[in-house]
């Protein structure tokens, strides 16, 4: 009887330890962040506005092919040309969520 209680407790503890970071990562909404931080210049649909020149359009298949996740992350973090950097303003997790979202446009 006692053993079973310990087992249940151990199982719950495991779920809490493993489950929490997974849930937190999923809690970062890449689309919402993109709409808030990037759409102003790059458009909600990924079509670059005047402010994003000479950036390519993120919804363009050819652009997607040439754009690696690492490149997108690097530009988000460090900025490029007139684009402001986000290091220090966004967490690594948030930048990763935005980059993942850009790849889906
Ligand atoms: C103030 C306007 C502005 C904002 C806000 C902005 N960008 Fe940019 N972005 C630019 C400009 C301008 C360039 C082109 C830089 C260059 O090549 O000189 C660019 C370039 C890029 C590129 C490289 C595109 C290419 O074709 O090489 C990526 C990727 C990118 N931005 C992603 C983002 C993401 C993701 C966000 C939101 C976190 C964001 N940008 C926010 C202006 C902006």
C-alpha cells in the first residue's frame, strides 16, 4: 500500500519535472511575437514593406529555400542594416519561436 503511494508520488514528480519546461516552450507564441515585433516592417504575411527594404519576402518559396533557421535567428538577434537587433529585448526562446514562425510563412 505504502509503496503504491510512493510510486504515484514519484510519477507525479516526474511529470512535473519533465512536463513544465515543455509546456513553457509551447507557451511562447511565435506568431503573436512576429505580429508585434516584425510585421510593422516585414508585413503580417511576410511581404516586406518599404521599411524592410532590401529584405526578401518571407512567403516567397525561393526566399524560404535560401533562408536557414540559423540565418533568421542571427538577423533577429543581431539586426541587419536598418533592422534593429533584439538581443537583450527578447529571450532566446522568444527569438527561436519567431524564427520557427518565419519558416512557416
Ligand atoms: C524597423 C523595421 C524592421 C523590423 C521591426 C524588423 N525588421 Fe527584419 N529587416 C529590416 C530591414 C531594413 C532588413 C534588410 C537589412 C539589409 O539587408 O540591409 C531586414 C532583414 C531581415 C531579414 C533578412 C532578410 C533577407 O532577405 O536577407 C530577416 C530574416 C528579418 N529581417 C527578420 C525579422 C524578424 C523575424 C523581425 C521581428 C523580430 C524583424 N525582422 C523586424 C527591417 C526590420
